[in-house]
């Protein structure tokens, strides 16, 4: 396990909702990089976490386009390869006091802190006004993983 500095061997990251939705709905131009992140998780090169509170959002968003059965199969695949990060009272209390414009992002941030994750992987790093944990894009994570 390690921090995202220079060379890394193993990184523990929280996957933001947009990364997963990009893959499920094949959203361009983000699909390729987001899919590569999930492949890194599947291959065991990084350890991916998804916030427990994200699953209901994922189901709601994906089911509208892909249907119930496809969505359930996809979410089952996710929990096969990704860990589910606890969202508890400590996470919610931290999120309520965090200085974020979007409460969902505050929950993601708080989940990463409470679960002691190395980074949050998101397409929207500007939505996370913090330096710890590190906030990185899919492309940055891919580059760091390839160069290690």
C-alpha cells in the first residue's frame, strides 16, 4: 500500500460516481480512461473502493438507460472487484461540516478520509477543495500506475 508519489506499488482509491457511470453508460470522451481505471482494479493493480451511499445513485442513474437486469449485473460485477467503503455517522457528520458546494462530493471526501484511502479518482478534481486525500483524474492514476 502506498501514497501516490513517484513510484507506487499499490494504491487504495475511492472511485467517484462519475467514473463508474462513464463506464456503465459508455459516456464519451471519458469512457476509455474510466474503463482503464476499473480494469486496473479488476487486475488487482490498485484497490478500488466505492462509497456505500453511491450504490443507490448508480442504480438510479444506470437503470434508466440500461434497465434493471443489466444494472443489477453491473453492480454485482462492481462488488466482486471493488470494496464497499463504509458510510457511517462519522462520515455524515464530517460531510455536514465540510466546505463543499455539493453534499455528495462532501460525502465522497469524508468517506475517503474515514476509511483512510490514499486518493479519490474523479473527472472533476475542482469539486474537491482539499489536498488530503489526493484528488486525481483517471488519466493521472493510469500514468502513475504505468510508470511504477
